[in-house]
C-alpha cells in the first residue's frame, strides 16, 4: 500500500468519524450508534496496525491466457453471421 493509499484510508476514516459524530448528536446513545462507534474504533486500530506493519503484498496475478489455434476454422459456423461494424452488412463469401 502506497503512502497515498494510506492517506486516502485515513481521510475516509476521518469522514466516517464525522458522520458517526453527527449520528450521535441526532440519536444519542442508541444501540446502532454505539455499534457503529465500536466498529469505527476497530477500524482505527486496524488502520494503525496496517500502517505500522503492512502485510506482504501479493504478486500481480497474470491474466489467463486464451490460446487461439492457427488451424483453419470451420467456415460453416459463420454462415449467416452479420458483418456488423465493418462498414457493410452483407457481402458474398469467398473461399
């Protein structure tokens, strides 16, 4: 995680703290507000822990490779197919 990613995480946590503070001012000590505050506290702890000792990064996963054979395909599978987007709709097929 880059420094900018951590800064973005901190910013998001700060926004969440402000939002939960607004909920507390409207709803007081309601159970859902307390649970959100507990979740937020855990999130702050996890963000601190992550920043102090980030886990090892995963290597980039290679994309799945799709192999296309070089052999000639069965032309009958394409009979009647539209040539949409190629500038013409129908054309005589040549072999």
